[in-house]
């Protein structure tokens, strides 16, 4: 894939693939969330990404940045709990960082996602190691330097690595040591984001 091959259509396909993955994995995400959260992560995200897919089909944005800003705004307005604002912030900040460019390269996407991940960390006052979505997002963005497949692999590994951690942020942190031994649902859904990106890039 050439360095400047990512246009708005690619980003619409990415968000559509995320919606399909969330739809497929919603029950699993809710199962993870029932162990250490409110048991609504899968259903919330499914509602949100279904709305994203509808919004993008109805009026496809003209630039990659606009696709992600639209997706982020839609998530914020349709998803309850923490996941709407957090995923919404990730996509909106990434989209705003990409600006009005009609096509973006892998390096620009990586820079955009880095800004998005930093914004998520600020919003949640969290860092990698706190057993949150950042444990999947942070290594994925770093690995994006080596391509989409590497990023997806790093996100999956980061999500699985949350199992032995004790949660220090979010709802799961109230459980203290009882949060140990469970995969973080936000990290698991973040891994789906990068798995879908790799799938669309293939």
C-alpha cells in the first residue's frame, strides 16, 4: 500500500468493519464487562457503532479526518457510560489532527492516532498499566510504524496483558484486587479497532 493511499473511502470501510466486529463480539465484550464493570460495554458500543455506520452511509464525509470526526461525534451522542466519550475523543482528536487532507499516509495516521490516544489519557487521567483501553491503544500506535498487521497484533497482546493487572482507573478500580484475572473490556474493544484496520488494509 503506497504511503498516500488512504482516502475517505478507506476510513469509511474501516469504521464499517469496526461496526461489524463490535456487532460480532458484543456478547463477549459484555461478558468481560460483567466481571469488572457495568455489564453494558458490548451493548453500548454496538449501539454506537451501528449509529456510526448509519451516519457514514447517509452522508459520506469527503476526507479521512471528517470521517473520524463524524464517527467520534456520533459515538459521544449515542453511547452511554465512559466508552462513548473515550472512544469518541479518540476518533475526534485523530480526525482533527488529520485536518482537511484528502489522503493520508501511514505516518500521518500514526501521528493522528497518537494525538487521539494522548487525549484519551488526559480525559481518563490514565496511563498504560492502569488496566484500561490505553493498554491496547498505546502499543498499537507505536507498532503502526511497522504496518497495520503489527499494530493489530500489538493491540491484541496489550489487551491480553491486562488480565494479570489490578485496575487503577475506571469502574473496575473499585474492585481492587478482585479486578485481577480479568481482561479489560475497553482494551478488548480497542483491539477490535486495530484488527478491523488491519483487515481493511489487507
